[in-house]
C-alpha cells in the first residue's frame, strides 16, 4: 500500500471577499507525480503557494508526513520549487545559483561543489558552471532552476508552470526530462499547469480544478476516459458535450433531440424529464456502422486534417464532432447531408454539471 | 536625413558651448592669480589651507555616514513596500518628495527646536549629537534621490519571485536582502550614494546653522573673502562630482547583468 506523504484538509483561501480556494481536500502519496490542472484563476497556483508557505490558508491545514506545516515559514519547509519565470539570481553564475541552498544550509564547500556537479550532470548542464543566467536560453535557465531546487535534497518538489515560458519543442523535451529525473529520485512532485496535454503525459495522478474546487482526482487515463464532470470533459481533451433528458429511468434510456437511446451507464436516481449531460470522445464515433448505438444528424462541416477527417454534425441542439482516419478512398460527408453517427453505448459517458 | 543629422550636431555643439564656456571661463580665471601669467597659484593656495582638507574631510565623513544611513533606511523600506505593502507606494512617493518642497532652513529650524540642548533628546548639546543630527538632516535632503534610485533599481528585477526563490531554498530575510536584493540593485544604490555625496559636499544651510565645520560653509566663507580661490574650489568641486559620476559608470561594468546580450 502506498504511503501517504502530503495531506490537505478543508483548505480555504480568500483574498478579501474573493474566495479562490473553497475547501479542498487532497492526499498525495510518497514519490507521486501529481498535476494540478485547471484554467487561470481556478486556485491551483494558490494551493501550490500554500504548500510552499508563501500564502497562509484562511482555514484548513496542510500535513507533510503527518506533521502540520500550515504555519511553518517557507524557508523551514525543506521544499524545492521551480517558478514559471525561472527566478535565477541574476548576480550569480550557474554554480552559485545551484549552490545557494546548500550554502544557506551551511554545507561544507567541498561537499557543496560535489553536489552542484552532480545536479548539473543530472540536468545535462555540466561545463556551464561559470555562465550567468543572461547568457543562457530559457530552457537552460529552467534546467538550472531545477538543479537549484533539487540540490538541497528537498523532501518535495513544487513546479509552478515551469514550461509555460518555453517554446513548444523545448517544453516537450524538458517535461520528459523532469519526469525522468523525478522517477529516478523518487521525489514527491506537484506540478501546476493549465496545459492538459502536459498533465496527461507526465502525471501519476491529475487533480482537475475548477473555480476553487477539485472536480476530479484520478490517473490520466481516468481523467481522459471517464471525466466526472462536464467541466473536466470539456477542459481535458476535446470531448463532445451532449445535452439530453432522461426518457425512462427504468429502461435506462435518454432522449437526445427527438431520438431515444439506451445508456450503458446506470442513470438510477434520476427522474424522467430530468436534464443530464453526456460526453462522447471524437474518436469514439464512426460512419461505418460499428457500435451498438447510433444518432442521426445533419452534417454541418467536414474538415480534412491530414491523418484524420473531422466531421461536425448537428444532433438536436448539439453540435457533435467526430474523427475518422483518413483513407485514399474516403468520401467526405457534404454539409446538409443526413448521416448516422455510430458508437458503442459504453462510450457515452454520464457527467455531472 | 543628412540635414537632420546636421541639425542634431548643431544643437549638441550649441549645448556644449553653453555648458563649457562658463566652466572654461571659471577655470581660466582660477589660473589668473599671478599677475600677467597663468598659474596654479589659486589651487596651491587652496591646498595649502588646512581648513580645506579639514572641511572637505569632515564633509566626506558626513557623506559616508549619510550614505550608510540612507542605504540602511531606504533599501529595506523600498523592498518591503514593493513586496508586502504596494498600496503604500503613493504615500512613500509623497513623503520622499517632501524634502524638495520644504526648504532646508525650515528643516534645520525644526531640528534645532526639537533637539536643542534643553529638549528631551538634546542632540545639539554635544558635538557628536550635532554631527548625528547633521547626518540625519543630510539623509533627509538626499531622500528623494536615494529613494528614486533604489526604487528604479528594484523595478528592474522581479523582486517578489527572487525573494520567494531564495526563501524556499532556506534563506532568511537578512540573507535575501544582503545576498540577493542588494547585489542586484548595487548600481542603483551607488547612483543614489554618489548623488547623496554630491548633496552633502555642497550642503551649506544646515551645516552652517548647526555650526559644523563642513565644506559648504568653508566654500561660502572663501567666496566672500577671496577672489581666485573660489573659482579654483568650484573647479575642484566639479572634478569631485565628475569623479563620482565616473565611479558610477565604472561600477556599472561590474553590475550583475539581467538581460541577454544581443
């Protein structure tokens, strides 16, 4: 059984009348890579800053290894952090930047030099000790920041959108490097991002946040394939949201526009006529007749995207997109054409609003 | 295009003439002490006067203490206001501008009234106390310059994030200010320091009314009693100021770079 490392209890943070974190409960295991994912203003960075000690919670508590650290000063938490803006000390070269935490802790010079050497090797920047931050690219600076955060052997690593300021190619390579280093060191890591692809690709678990609350906590696969709420479904991936009403709860049927279909997921507890939200992944639908369920709609548009063709159809009041793989003999449906969208009933997910 | 450049050069040349001719005239006049020929007699006279070195040395010492006090007060104040109380900035701007609108004469009368030998804090009751009062007064006079220099320096770096980066690495507030903040605003602080020095070296009103042997009262005294020496002193003062400005330029080279070299 995994050992609990960090626990957040009923965490609330308000800035004046504006409550940005609204009673969040979370528990992370030792060595886990957790992503706090959500749009701007959802409270993810505020939670990270409370874990770091930069913000004092309005109420609630944070425990690390069972010890309450809510009121502990940031410089006594033994936590490493990488910032979006790199935050390297401009007056120090790479060596001094990485050695800063060790120097503050009173580590002997020789030991400190060896550790800096080890950290720079880890992030692939050996030989650049004498360089100043202004002489390095953004990606290099962020790797120095990572080495600096890891040098004092912190018990936890906090990453505050560390890839946001970098260009696309560097982002991908650096996120892979961060994940590899994290795996090798086994350090519990909390990664804040608004980029769902980033979160899905490197996390053990993802916390999807919306308006100061956690909407869903789960593995990348759970978050992507089984979104719990309409928000998660729309924020993570490109799921289609379909408005439906419960037709017959006993028969587990729902009405989409004027078409009635059977859901595989139980809709127990809901009354007939009640509005519900369904989610369908674009890759789940096809025109070929595969699957046990179909919805008829009118083609709005068909776009050729290279390897796939994305077709948008209107089903009742809903616009639903689905992707089909490109083939040389594929005929694109024409706008205005009435087609049947086939899928498995199991792919239609019932989500909370 | 060519005509624009010509106008630019003409304006520069006229400005240079406007600036340098009085200086040149003062310099030439300072060399005319010996009748019929140019000499450095006025300078020799100035340098042979022990009061010159005494007053200049005194003002330098007062300047040094003023700079230290200014740094100790202004750097942490600007730092904390930028970091924790940004809503206080307009108030700080206003307060630091006050020395420019309150005449030094009013300031020193206020000081004498508050800190005279029969008051609760009798600063003027002793030489050391009066010197301390003079340092405080000079710091107040230099506050608009020191504050703006330091504030501008702090604006060029992301002080909040650097502070957090240092904090999370275990640094104390003192370590952050001394090892991160101060080195990164060193050039700005030095600019403020040299401006402070220039103000202290030329300060007359407060030093005179507090009856301290500073360079300002000495300059006025020489100016009223001698003909050529005041010109020599003016040139010497200018050289000191230019030297200070040169020091700022020189130190800028050793300043931490925050931008990419392109």
